[in-house]
C-alpha cells in the first residue's frame, strides 16, 4: 500500500511540474451477504458437506476496491488504477491513449469491448459475469479507434491467454466492434476471434481450436425506465477468455481421433432501472455433442442504491441463481442470496 501511495505521489509531482491536468479517485467497497444453497446444490456441486440445505454468511472488503490516477493533456490521456484487498495490491488498469483528429491509439491494460456490466452487487459487483454477460476482464492490448459522425469503430489485439508453450497461436485474440446512437438507443456490437493449434511434439494434445464471440448490447430510456439488454453467442468462448461456467475444451488424445467437440454458448440479460431501483433477468447455456442436454444457468436479482451521505452509498440486493440441470440431466441446485454493499467514493 505504501508503494502505491508513493508511486501516486511521485507521478502527481511530476505532472504538476509539467502543468499537466491530472486527478485522483478512490472507491472503498465492502459487502455482507447471506447465501442459502439447497440440497441439490450441496449434493451435486460440493464435496465434504452434508447433503442438506446450507446457510452461510460472508462479508468484508471487496477485491475491487481501488485507487487511481488520471492524466489529461491535449494530445494524450492516461490512467493508473490499483486494486486493494485483504490479499494485497493488484494492477487493474494502466494505459495511455493518444489522439489525432478522429483517430485514437490505446496502449496498455484496460477493459475490452466485452465489458457491458450490470448493476449486480453480489459477488463483489459481479455485474452478471458468467451468468448472462460476456466479459473478458481487463486485458493488455493495443487498440485503434476511429470516431466519425457519431460512429465509434475499434479494433484491438489482446494479450494471448496461454503462454504455457503447449500450442501454436496462429490468430491472437482479436476484438473488433462499433458503438453508435440511433433513435434514442445506444448500440454496441462487438466480436472476438482466436485460433490456436496443439502440437503433439510439444503437447499431450493434438488438434485445432477456433474460438469466436459475438455480442450485441442496447441501452435506451422508455419514459422514466432505463432498459439495457445484451444478446451473446459464440463457439469455445471460454478458450477465448470469456468468463462462464464449464471448462475450456481440449482435443481428445487417442491414436485414431484427435478431434474434439466444440462448445456453443448462448447467453443474454435484460435489466430495467428506475429511480435507483434495478431488476434483472439473465440466462446462459452451453451446448455440445459431448453433452446429452444443454447445460443452463438462470439468474435474477433486484437491488436499490441509496445515498447515505455525500459519496457514501448502500445497495441492498436479493437474488436467485438457478443452476438448472447439467449436460447429463443432473439437477445442480439453486442458490438464494440477500445482503448489501457499502461503497464510499472519493
């Protein structure tokens, strides 16, 4: 923590000396939640517990508490953001953006095009990650954007996910998308592509894996109700880096069959908002020829954000996660949670 503060102080002094506009911010986040897991969940998704309904309580400092520094100059801007938790300090964002006319070039670590989070606060502001939202997290990247007549198009090369030396990466992770407004609706279309190959000379596996990801998000205001919806589809999305349940797929290892079954993922969510009250419904499912049935997951929640003091907020939330049945028809149970998040912003 001392190192982070010293680094921020040093950068701030340097920027002040060069008359560069800069700013700082911080956000402290804590939560407390009860979690109820039913018998099917305890029986089929846990080990070492009795097969009875379990009630647990957890809370504390969230891992996405943060402190950051922003830099703005005529030709460029930048951000440094560190995450602070009980386990230490981590880098969340560090990037610089250069601007010339309608073009911009971003270099560093930040969010990708797959980052349309919702208001869900459970799970340290989970935002429906792995439940309906397609999300890659913050990734090191080189991104080129162009904004003309209200259309913001971008293309980015993302840091490869695998560096364990057991595969060839022919197409690194690409992320291409566009944002624009039309008839009071904000649209965001984004896509991802990667292609990697396992080599039997350097890996226990052999075969090729093509991953592609498609996502469409729309936001609008209907009377005094905010509406946000996202629809997603992809093949082998977890290999690309999308957070979702299930495992990455690998080629089968046998003398006669080096093929594997692709995993197709369908997901989406709908969130409605009014006067700081939010309610959402989300669904995600995986399908594969290796599975007897689709493996689905349904999530619903409702929360409310209340201002306790200047820049101090509390967000009570209640929700349910229905893990439905897995690909072999086994009931995976249901989780019900309720609690609140406390957030102080500076």
